[in-house]
């Protein structure tokens, strides 16, 4: 029985397809005069955001409200947490408020895990440190499916190349797990310093040569590279990084015609991705945002809409 | 009532409608719809998944045969509007497929296989309200088995089937179950 | 007769020594073992039936954090030595990373006196190598050696003496008074922000890795330095197979290197971190099963000289939090012998004579302690641990004599139990409880 969504590894192929299929149905809501469903009326969803992230928080807020849930937003700045209240005490406060679900974003890997031990409701991991961001992977999978496959399908045979700072990326971890569960072939392209030591145990291939991977990619997913990584000697300079691993207009021409370019945002235009690429028709960056709301609606519905997440055949 | 023994999953069940009777019932309902809507011009058929959908399509086909009229046909999933969601694990959603012309100002005929407590239809009315404003809403069911819990009634009924609440009514349709039949079984053990 | 004068007859204990195992009686009087043999006469002594129990020389811990002065919310000398006594220890070395740091005669004498006053076991203070543990200049090593605390072991434990020149000078300087530098081997540049052993688990969990090479490279350098200047090096809490191999190589050259391993590194692996429970967060981190296997072999063949607990108590709020915020460290005094039984004796790698050697004799020798770690013999000090290896395996409770609850063994079933501990003939623990 799934009470929480903390890691993409929590989802079997059947679970993932159920979420995507549910999201597919909910996507039609946007075309209706009343963009709301009564399903989670009377339920309380708390957005517990210790890290600044307007985009993700608004996405979860919209998802919960479209299902008629009550939303309480808790952001760390200026709160009791900033004054030193522990995660555990914050959790106990939420319990007392009767949260049915807590959506947590935190800078410490494992924060969602720990929270799940302290609250009775469902915990949805909206990004914990450098560990995972499962709803991002779900909306990415949904986006790929809509663009390249079709309703009801899994991702068998789709070749995805994820480029950038894998070592520090929770988006990369969740995507590698989820996309391979759905049957995609995943390749990581990055300099060796930005790959975890034991990456050879992950369900994906590894390449140091982005140019070699582009012609055989159906999807290129660019990860944000932070400038701070340069001072810790992960790569010599932003210029060199861009030259070797940035997706510029020239590289974009080497992609197959149908290939799409994705980015979880926020982007460093000119570093990992050129402006022309971000704004091209191949780019799914804008629709990823809309898909984020529908996939998160599907997750909240499946976790809270019944007594529990349904038993799905693996 | 021709009672033929049809085994379902090892249980010895009663077929209360066979394929021929179902065909006749649908033909009759199609005619009734045309009568009561004065020719069926504004009619939109919306089947409630799962088996309401093929029934709606069959009705649309019949009406097309009789009148040469193409009746818009679609499906309306009611899962998100059910009042009993919290009694069971979350349910997978069915397809909601509205015909291009929409429902505003139309006579929407909801189509379902079995009318029982009426809660599914109430959910369908709520779902429909969020989609638009029909001129009127009517209900066609293949089987009305009684035991209403809400003030809901069908406009078109294939067969009235008094049942005990311990009995289970199974509607089998070729599009889903490879055969057409309506079966009753005793309370599941 | 006052308790200090009481004599004790220990009946039917199994004494495991270099000569083999023998079930015998022991008579303790006036702080020494006055007779060993069968059928000894009581003569006014209190009797302790020790059938089925193993008698070990009082255990000596080379590495404990008693937290006083400064962090009395986690532990005090009194509560820590109570925990030590319950674990069968008659002497512990109290590490210097207190507040203020034990880098002057004043602080080490204070800790020494607190130990004597509490009276549960001998407390031998460890002096810091560098002033304030800052790693920039040497602390007053000579003054601490000359103080009443008679410091011989010096360590910046918690931090690494990473500056090669400073480490060389420290090794050279302590030759003057037969001191030993105990190094916490951790290259700071390779382990900035490190949380967990660098490996498959850390990659999966998204926690910054603590690579084995950060420990091994420092050990290799320090062994070479110790050989070069001819001074004694002790390596704290060895945690990797590679470290054990380097120490084996250094010893094969006859270099003056000794090493210790913690009980938790003999039993636990980084797999335990998957639930992100910081009770498993420790420095150096838990490693892989291959490392555990090699450490056990190295302790068995003497490459690693002794078991040292690195008992590191922390208050609840330092552990009941996100992993990256949590403090590093595990308690260990009360469970040490049971873990060693599980990891080394039950697996046939070490017999009880070997346990006596690794947990009493050798640590006392490395710590240059007199009157501790002496094999049980007539005329020797009556520092004794009576242990029941056949006590029914029980789940470890986090609640014990230590003020802190951060034991990684909570809920785990471990065999055995300490029944009694004698400090110079006076029982500190009887019947498994504080006397």
C-alpha cells in the first residue's frame, strides 16, 4: 500500500502508467468552463516549502485547488523554522492542524523520508536535497508520452539523454528510475566529475561525449548547472562546460527531426542551453509547466481520493 | 421470461435477458428517444463508462439506421464526482469524451447499463453541470433493478428487474465481454 | 569491613589467557589478585558464583568521548564512566575535543580528577595535538605529559592533523616522553560536506560521499612519517579494507604503528542509511560488507591491535533531525563486548584469550597505562570483567547508563552480557547493574 510518494523507485510500471493515464484524463479539465473537480473537498493539503520555489509550490497549489482541497502554504522564510524550530516540531504542528497530505520541499536529502515517520497523512516529496523529485519525473514522462507516443502507452524504445550535473540533481535521479521503469533507454551525458561514483549500478548508460549521443536521442533533457560548482573544481570554467556540454543551436541541428528538448527549469540561458534552443518548437519547457499541474493532480487524487492508492498489477 | 442457465465463473446464474431480448430493448429505446425528443435533433448521447458507452454507441447507430440522423455520441466519466470515493481505494478514471458540439443547449441523454441506487446518475448530473448547460437531461438504462436511494428515475428503461439487494446483476456486452446477456447471481459468498 | 577492604572470592570462572582456558577460582584482596586455583578457601571473603562466566582483565578503551567539560547535556564523566563500567571497562581514554579543548594541563587535570571522584573506572585524559584543535600550532604536549594526568596519548580526534609538517613535528616531539600521536585520518579537502561512505548507497540517497581514499591516503602518509622520525603512530577508528592493508604493510616493515577499530565498524554497513535515520551517521562512516570482513580479519590477525569504542554521545535533538543536520557519532561503551562477541567470537575469528588481548592488554600498552591491561595472574591488579557469553540474546535498549540514546544497535539482538566489573578489587558492577 502506498501512502507516500517519496522516490520514483516507489512506483512500479503499473503505478506509473496509472498516474499518467489519470493525468491524461485530468488534462481535459483545462478546456472546460469549470476547471475544478469536487473530489478532494474537505481535505487539507499543506505545502511545506523550506526551499524557495515559487514555480513548484504554485503548481502543487493549483493542483490541490482544482481538486477542491484546502491548501495551506508554509514557507520557511520568516517562519518559526527560520527561528530554529526543528523539522520534527514543524511536523507535529502540521499533525495538530490535521493535514491529509504534506507536500515537502527541503534542502536536505532524506527530509521527506523523515517527515513520513512523523505525520499520519500522505507525504509527497517535492524535492529533497540532491535525492529525488518524483513528480518532476512524472511530468517529464507525461510530456514525453504526449509528444512522442500517445495516450495509454509506456515509453518503450524511447531514447532519452540527460545532460549535466547528475551528481547534484534530484531530477536526474528520479528520471533515471522512472523513465527506465517505463521502458525508456536512458543515457547520462556529463563530465566524469559530475557523475556519482557508483553510476554504473544505475539502470542507464553513461557517456562523456554529448555529440555522440545527440543523433540517437529522441529526448534531450538538460539539467541546470550551478556556477558554484566551478569553485569546487567540478569543471574548469563555465565557458569550457558550455562548449562541451551545452546545447546550442548548432548541436540542436544534429538531433533527429522528431526529437524534443526538455529542461526542468529554472534555466541558465547561455550556459547549459542556448536561448534559441529554449525558444524553439522542439522545446517542451512551457508545456512541462502545464503538465506539472495535471500530473500533480493525478498524484494527489490517487493518494487521497480514496482510502488508499489503488493496488496495481506491476 | 426465458430462464436459461448460464454459468459465470463456476456459479450457476440466471440469464434474465439474452442477446435477442437486449437487441429488441435497445431498438425500442431508440424509437422512444426519437418520439420524446420530437425527432432527436438536439440529442447528445453520453454513455457512462464502462458499459454505458457501447450502449450509447449502439443507440446512436440504431437512430442513424431509422432516421438517417447522426446523433453525437460520447462518454462521461463520473468517478471524480462520486459520493463514495472514500470507502475504497482510489479508482482509475474512465474516459470523458464530449462530442465537438458540446452540451450547451442540447438534450443530453445519459446512458448506463444498470440503474440501482441512483448515485452514479447523481454524480453524472454533477459532472455534466461542470461541463455546460444542457437544455434538458434524460436517462436511458438497459436494466432498472429498483432500490433507489435518491429521487432519480429513468426516462427510458430496457427492462424492469425487481431484485433483492443481496443479488448481483451482471450486464455482459459483446464490445467488452464477448457476449450479450444480463445475468443475476445470488449474493456472493 | 569497609567496601574498599572487602575481599572477594570469584568461584568457577573461566580464565582465558595465553596459556589456554581454565575454570578456576580467583581471590581478590587489597586491590590485587592474591590467589588463583580450585577449592580456594573463603576466609571472610564475599563470594561470587561465576559458573559459566568468562573472566577477562578489565577492559581498556583507547577512545571515548566523555563530553565534560562543555557538553554535559550529552554526557558527563560520571555518567560516561558508569556506562563504561557496565560495559566491563576499568579504564577509558577521554578524548580532547571538549569545550574548552583539553590542550592544557588545567583541563586534563580537571578531567582526571572528575574520573577519580566518580570512581567507576580510571579516566586517562587524552591531550589535543594542536591548540584548540585548530591544526595550526602544537598544544602544550610536554606540560600535559608532566601534569598529574600524565598524558601520553595525544589526539585531535574529531579533526585530522592534516598539515604534514605539523604531523611530523608532533610525532617527533612526543618521543621525549614516550608519547603517541593518535590520528583521526580524514583528508579535509576530500571530505568537505561529506555525510556517508562514498559508494552505491550514497549515490542513490543523494548524500555527499566520504571516500575511503580520504582515510587511506592520510594513514599512508602518517606511517611513512612515523617511520622517518622513529616515533609511535596510533591510527584511530580504522574503517576501510584499504586502511587495514596499509597498516599491515607498515607493520611488515617493523614500523611503530598501532591501530584500533570500533565495534560498529565490525558489524554494521552503509546499507543501514537507506531510511535516513541519523543514528547511523558516524565519522568515519559505516562502509561496505567487504570492508567489515577485512576489518574482522585484520583484528583477528593482530594487524589491528585493539577494539576502541569511539563512544560519542549526543543529545536527542542532535540526532532526531534531517541527516545532513545531524551530529556524527554513536554510543558504544555498554554494547562493545557483546558486539565483539557477535562479530568475532561467534564467527570463530577470535577466542576469548584474543578478546582479552585486543580489548585490555594491547590498548593498555598503547596507552602506556600501568596497572591496567594486565593478564589475570597472582600479584596482578584486581581489574576484572566477568562476562556471560551464554546470556540469552536480547534486543538492545537505547536506555542505559549513558545520558544519550544514540546507539545504532537499538532493537538489535546481541548475545552475552557483562555480569560484574571490578576496579582494583572493588566491584563497580554486580549482577549486571551498577554496584
